[in-house]
């Protein structure tokens, strides 16, 4: 028979765990065997990340990191449509208009979580099944292993709030007006100028192409993910090598799109040449001079985007190429706050989510009107308000 104190402890422990495993909770946190499992659980919102989710995930990762009985962390999304389609743009927009501290808190705590994932001492496996954009990229791309499926849709569409060719749900939960959550770290490290191309055009990679681009480490059939998860949990004292071996065995068996060329292969020469230009104006000029159907399509995409965000993103990637993840996230925090002070973020949200006219009126309206001085100012340190990691 339980003594009163120990019975109370059991009840409290049960309540604590039920809060995390309640099917209505926004994020489910559980321990199975030697694996800590994080399940994003806002399927109706495409598992968009909000501040309360961040505040549950971060301390749990830190706790598991210190637990000698936890060997790996698995993160996944519920609902079958999305891993995570970004950050909760509605809340951020409303907070920014009111001068609410959420505009600082959200980005500060999200980037702190991104850094915790990038420096996690425990092996970290992200199952990026479905839409993976914005904040969802930050929850996955900095970990040890990223497993894409035929349902994965990957993009950094932050520059494209207001870009009408994107389906509404693709831009519903974008986190900012530049490819943040460490985009300045991982995008320039992709082959050639793929990262720059993805950042400036919002191009969507799908399925096996996410792995061929170097964003995912493995490609597995969506229907096989439950079995893969069970096999990961069943590993005894897993090492990076044993997890890689298990993921490779699933990867090799998958025949979906195996014979298809990488979707950007035929354009890589143009991408590497055009997107290596030093300024946005030069990139636009090179696209015009090229004149191919591919170049014209990219021009059409770029013309719909915020000139300010294009210039910020290009410089962000150039500088981030030689910076540590810690320094990139500090830089991106400065940019996030510049966007919150500016015009285009709110205008893009107005055009897509509020008035839905899909016709944002950017200020400034042309690349030539975005001065180097203005861009420099966006990158300036924030003193005591800088992100400290």
C-alpha cells in the first residue's frame, strides 16, 4: 500500500506526463526505451510552431541531454500533411502592431531552440514527412539526421510573403522576411549556389530532391516511418554509426523516384553562375541577359518579392557562409527585429492573410531604392538586446 506522500508523488507524476501525452496538447513529449520523442500536434495549423510549443520543447531537450538513459531524440509531426509549416505568423503580426514583447520573445526563444538542436549532445533524428518550411526547417535541419519522404515539401519562402503563386497554406505560417532559423548557416553550405537560389526565389523542393540537395540525410517511404521509428527505439545504446546504418538500410530499399535526376540538375550551371553575383541588381541583370525560360521564370518570382528582404537575405547568406551557427543566429535575431520595426513584413501579411488581394505594396518598391546604409543598419548589434547563446 502506498504511503500518503508517495501516492501524492505518483499522482503528480501522472499529471505531469498526461499533460505532455494528452492528444489535444500542441506538442506531445514522451520517452520510449532510450528515445525521447517530440510530436508536433497542431495538424489543423500544419503543426505551425508557437511560443508555448517552443517553451515545452526546449527544456525537454535539455533534460534529455542530461539523462544517461536517453540516447536519441526523435521529432515528428502529426496529421500526415506537415512536419511543421513554419511559425505562428498571426500572433507575431498582432504583437508587432501592438508593440508587444512577443516579437522579441518568439524569435529569441525560437533561435535558442535552433541552437540547442544544432549543439545537442544526444543524437537527433527529424522525420520531415510533409510540408517543412520556415520554423519547421529550424526544428530539423540542424540535427544529426533528417529523413525526407515522397510527401516532403521543403522551402524557405520567407521573402515571398505576398507572392501569389504560393498556395495560401505555404505562406500562412512564415516566420519572417528572410530565410531565418539558421538559414544563413545551412543554405550557403549546400552545393554550389542552391542555397542562395532557394532563399531568393522560394523554390520548393519535393520528395527525394530534398535529400539530393543535401538538406535531408536520408529518403524513406512515408508508409515505412512507423516501422523505422520502432527500429530506432529498439536500438540498444545507439551510436551515430548504428543509427546511420539503420537509416541507410531503409534508404537503400526505397525505390520511389530513385532513377529520376535531381530537379535542378539541368539548371545548376545557370544557378551557380547567376546567383554568384555580388548584388541583387546584378542577379536580376544576369537573369535578364540569360533570357532563357528558366531565367524568365526566376525573374517573375523575384519581381513579386520584397526588395528589402531580397537584399537582406543575400547579405545574410554571404556573411553566414563563414560564420558559426551561434553567430548566424545572433545576426538573424538582429534582422528579425529590423523586420518587426519595418513595413514589408506587415504589408506582406496584409496582402496574403488579411485583405487577401495578393498585391503587396512594398516600401521601397524597387531594389535600387533599398540603400546600402539601410541594409547596414539592419545588421547592427542591438547592445544589451542582442541574442546571447
